[in-house]
C-alpha cells in the first residue's frame, strides 16, 4: 500500500492538536526540560498528576548533554546516585562519594522515563509571559520559539495550571517575567531576583535543593533557576543537585495538590 503524504500530515496535525489541547489545563506546568524539570515531572506523573513541560529548544536536557566542556560525563554524589539508580542509569565509582554517568545515557533515559510515566513534553515552545490572577501565578503564555527568534508579531496562546514551575536554568526566565510585569514581591530577602553567584560546587549542591521552593504564590523554582533567584552559587558539571532539586519540589507539590 503506497504512502499518502497528506495522510501523514493530517496524522501529525490531528495528534499534536489533541495532545496540546489536553495540556492547556493541568495540575503542574513546567518551563524548561532540563534535568531538574524532567525529574520533577517524572515524580509528579508517577503519582498520576497532570504535568506538562514546555521547552524552548529543539532538544531537552539543558546543559547535561555536554557534561563539562563537552566531555559528556557527569558527576553526582551519593544522594543523587539513588535517583539515577531508580531511572536505571549506569554509574561507576570514581572515588568515594563521586559517581560518574554517561551524560547521553542520563538525558535520554530521564526523558524516556518521564514521558512513559505520563508527563507531556512540548519542545520549541517558549513561555513569553505568565497568567496572573489576584497576585497569583496560574498559567503560562506560550509562543513558538521560532517566532521569538524571527521577531515576528504573532500573538501567543495561554494555558492554565494549578502550579507553575520555573526550571529554565541560569536565566530564571519565568520569575524574571513575574518580577518585571506583575508587581508581585518575591519570597527572597530583597523581594526581587537576587542573582547567581560565582561557582562553588560544595555550597551550590546544598543551596540548590534548599532554594527549590515557592518563590511567589503559585510559582516554584527548581534547578539552577533556584540559585539564580535566591542568590546561590552555580555548581558546574556536577548534576546531583539538579536531580535532587526536581525531586524535592515534586514531593512538596504531591503533599499540596
């Protein structure tokens, strides 16, 4: 039976449309499909929460793909190794307390397991604004990343979520939008984004988990965005804190939702 190009196009359009429509009103919406965002989504989806991730890039995984200086190996500590074990990712001991994993295996496995758990991931979609009602973040305003890059004047669409999570990494893009446009005071010492400090892995691995929490009503941060918002240092190519950060936020939300 010969293939029909039109049927192929219709299949893609109809299926994507249905998937997107179902994702416009969910329990949790996450901006950023890095390791923290996907790990958070994985634990939420496992407990049957409706969770969706919007990733501005074509690929997921954030900075984990490249390990350190494009040497595609990552390091995690003892606590985070347990998460990699749960995903079925191979690790090996470098020295006591230091575990290595292949970054390609790590990203691809985390992504696969997250989707199979029930989370939906949409790539090439950016959060260009937030929906705020009565000083509470309750959704994201989305547009194609290509529209932003081309500087086209194309109106976005809006989706609603009980909880929004900023997992956009160093840029903390969603929190910056809230700070700039909403007039909401953040739950930081200054009421504003405090900014990321210079690299200090020992401190950062602890503070990134500590700082992964609600930053204003309806909006949480996890991953590197947490330290960027609350003023912690960056950690470099050790990714345990990222995974633990996503797990922590998921656990808090499972109690709340």
